């Protein structure tokens, strides 16, 4: 990266351009084998028998097409609980951890008896199709997109694996009951039927969150209360005591999702949202969610062989996600999950999965991943966050104005969420976006670019013709991801 102002170099993690690795000279990133995934049958829920009787032991379809984050798509009636299935024995390749190169790395498993459970994985809205692709890479064979996530069937260990490896997921929810309801009493009765002491120990704390779309119930808090009562009454009847409630950091978070006439009750297997990777130690201006950043890298078609540059990196989210992808680092390795507190948790199997993920990481090495920002505080924040992730030596950071600085060695992908509305006046914003377009045209011929913006004027002002516009949500903020192929002189809109 040529520097127009060398005196401005920050102190954290900056490498001179000569040290910057070229993607073309880097050794290819390879996946490694991990131990096979052994699994033992899981205990069945009390409601399973009724479910099987109702379903006629058919393989059920999607667990739940609607989003636990408030989606509104169509529902399919489902029997409560799970269904036991015995897959046909078949040839098994060695189970593999996902590889940053082999996007289709299968998680084939030994023939075994498995309990097929229903799961719903939530993700930022707009990433559902990409989440389905990611789940397939993680060994999920039947993921189906739904608003705000995807549903899949599998055993609990597959759900643990998704928790450990998914870069796009927010939560993995395990469906334990589902059906029609008209009143809070129906919800109570359904939850009361479950064998709660088999699901978790009475010493665990719990909390119930109710999400609803078009529910006729007046109070969602009251619905939560009814579920909590049902769980506690179930425990009292079975073991003579009840678990405590902890609404802040429950061991066992329960999620009740209501539509106009149907309810679904989930155990949240994740606990803390999966996008909280634990590396955000220094605040940044308007950071993008980690899983959205990872999804954008996928949507942009980025692969670790390509140079990547975030010229307005803020706290460095894109850089951290890209480096973790390039080094095949499981995003959940630093995470503790709610499923570790459930009765079905199997420490031996979990350690096997974790050890596989640890072995699958590549050695830290310099990567063709570059970041800059014109705010020295942001350069510091990105440096500290990358350091917390153990990735500071893998990337190249600098303080620079995007409009002044030359492109790093490329071509590759330039990706960013540019400043939006808050700190710049409308007039400044308009001229900044126009200057961004001019800079891209002048200095980034041959690169691809991906910018996420909530500003509806952005595509016009940048003056480039996007080859793709993808609707995405950054939290509640409706955005578009604009993708550009930058060919000198031909992108003027
Ligand atoms: C929305 S924030 C990016 C947040 C970042 N993606 C993250 O996750 O932390 C936009 C960033 O653009 C930076 N910025 C604004 N104008 C710039 C310019 N001309 N050159 C470089 N950076 C700029 C701001 O300092 C801010 O950190």
C-alpha cells in the first residue's frame, strides 16, 4: 500500500508494505482431518411417543419455518417433540472439520441410531440462503431457509457442531414442543407434558423469552410466566423442588414463539448470541455485526486466496472474520454454550468436536488482509480487537484516508460499511460517496467491491453501476449490499 502521508503511521500492528504478503505467494490453506463423529442415542422426550403416534413415524419436514426473531412466513403443523429414525448404513468417508478451501467438506457420520430432532438456526435477515449453504458445509443435509434463519433436522451433536462452526448463525434453537393454542392455558398444558427433569437438572436456572407474530395474547410476559410455571410444576411433581429463574444469565434459556394460532417452544442451545465472538474489547463507531460481516464476505464470493481490503475498517470486524475464515478458525472456540448445561450434554463427544476444531486451525501466518481508517482511534480499536483474537500479526493495518491512499497489492475484494448519516451532513455524505466512486474507478481497476449501506441515496451518489444489490438487515436497519466489478472507465453509472 503506497502511503501518501508516512508521518501518520499508527503504532499498532502496522507493517510496512514490503512485509505485506501477496495472496499469490501464500501457501494454500488446507483443512485437516479430525476424529470421526461418534454419537450415541439420545434419550427421548416424554412427548415423543405421542409425536410418533401422530406422525406415523414418518420423517418430519421442516422444524419451524418462521423466525424466532420475528419472521412471518407460513407454518406447517408439526407433532410435538422429536422422532427417532435409523439411517441406512452407508460407506463413510473420514469425518472432516470444515475447510476454508473445500467449501463442501462433508461431515459424514458412521452408521448409527440417531434421534432426529428439529432445530431452527436464526441469522441476520437476508442471509438465510447463505446460512443454508453454510449449514450444508457443516454436514446438515436438509436445511431449509425460512425468514430470519433456517430449519434443519439432525441429532444434538450436529447442533453442537453448528454452534461451534457457524459464522452466520445467531442462535441454534432446539424445538421441544409445538402445536395449536388459543389461550395461555394451552401453552401451560403443552409445556407441562414435557419431562423437564430429563432435559436439565433442577439446580440449573431458567428464563423464558416469548416472541410473537400476530399472537392474539394480550401479554407476552404472561405467556412466559405460564411456561415457567409449567416447567417448575413439572419439576416439583417429579423431584419435589423447582429450578430458580435468572432472567439475565440463565443456564437454560427457553424461547416461546407464537403466531396467530400456533406455538413452538425451544430450548436455546446457544445462550449468548453466537455472533459475540468475544474479541470486541474496544468500541468502534457503528460496528457491523460479526455474522453479517461473515455473510457479506460469502455473498461477495471472497475466498482466502484473494487479497481483502477494508478501507473504513472501524473496529476491524471484516478483517477478523476474514482472517478467521482464512485460518479455518471455528468462531465458537472461545464460547460457552447453553447446551453444556443440559442433561443431554456429553462432555466426551463435545471435547472430541472441540479438539477437532482446534486441530483444523491453520498456523497463524501473514495474510493478504488489509485494513485502514482515517480515525487513529479506530486504528487502535481494530488493533486491540485483532490482538484479542490472536490475529494482529496476520493482517496489515494503517491509518489512512481512503480517498488518498493507494490500493494494497491486488486485485482482490474491497469491502466496507462506509459511514452513514450520523457523523456527516447530507452534503458531505453526497460528496464523500461520489469521491469514493471516483477513487474506486481510478485505483481499483480489476477489483471487486462490496459495500453495505442503509442510505438509499448511496447507489446513486457513488456513481457506479452495481452488478448485484442484496437486501440485508444490520440489526433492525434495512440495508443493501452493493456489489461492483471494477473495470477502469466502465463503471460510471
Ligand atoms: C460504519 S464505520 C465502520 C465500522 C466497521 N465495519 C466495524 O465493524 O467496526 C465507518 C468507518 O469509516 C471511517 N471513515 C470515514 N471516512 C473515512 C475516510 N475518508 N477514510 C477512511 N476511513 C473513513 C470512520 O472513521 C469509521 O470508523
